[in-house]
C-alpha cells in the first residue's frame, strides 16, 4: 500500500467481507479478500495476509473440530503440502508480480465458475496415500503461491477423514 486515500478503506472492506463470507460459509476468506487485495498489495503481501488472516478466521473452527480429525488418513495430504508449500513460495518470490496477479485473477474466475456451475465430477477414489500426497503437493504449491489453501483438496477428492465442511476448514487454515 502506497498510502493512497482509498487503499486503507479497500483493504478493510476486503478483509471484512472475506471474514463475513468465511463466517457464513466456512471457507472462501482468501478468495474474497484476494479479489481486492491484489489491486493494492503485491502478490507476496497478499499471500502472506491470506495465510495470517485465514489462521485467525478459521482457527476457532479447527480447534472445535480437532477431535473429528483422523490424522492417519490426513498425513499424506500434510506430507505432500509440506513439500509443495516451499516450492510455491519460491515460485512466488521468483515470478513477475504482474504475471502472478493475472494468474491468480484467472484462477479466481475459473474457480468461481466451477463453484457456480458445480459440475458433476466423478470423485477420485483410487490411488490411496500416494494420490492423497500428490493432491497435497499440488495444493501446497497453490497455497505457497497464492495463500489459497484447500481448494484442490476439496474439489473432487472425498476424504473419509473428515466431513466436507470440516475438511475445508482444516485445509484452509493449515496448508500453508
């Protein structure tokens, strides 16, 4: 933020609306906030804030769900993300900020269209722990670049480890 008069109100509005949406739906703080933050902040600042505010917004929900987690079934996702996040952060610091903004913008539009139309995708059920680790890795890369954790995990990979809403809350708050 360069101190322009509209930057602080835009930042606060995006933060408030993102928290409101996350409170109502259980996810999407980063999706909503990034749509405006990227106009006034660099991609590195935006990703950092999404992770920090996401931990704050989702922290309480994850604490309440801690007994419902099946850590045995979640470890491949965590292991994959642990490798993917540093790669995503490296890509973020190396990439041209304009290209990252455009890429995140395209991703937000595509994900919004996916969420709006809700196409019937056949859930990925095979592959076991290796496939889960692969999804965790890709999700970690995405989280490292954008701060948007959990999107790939929750799209079409059912998890017996947690209900859909609980899985989303856990991933949106813990992946990066």
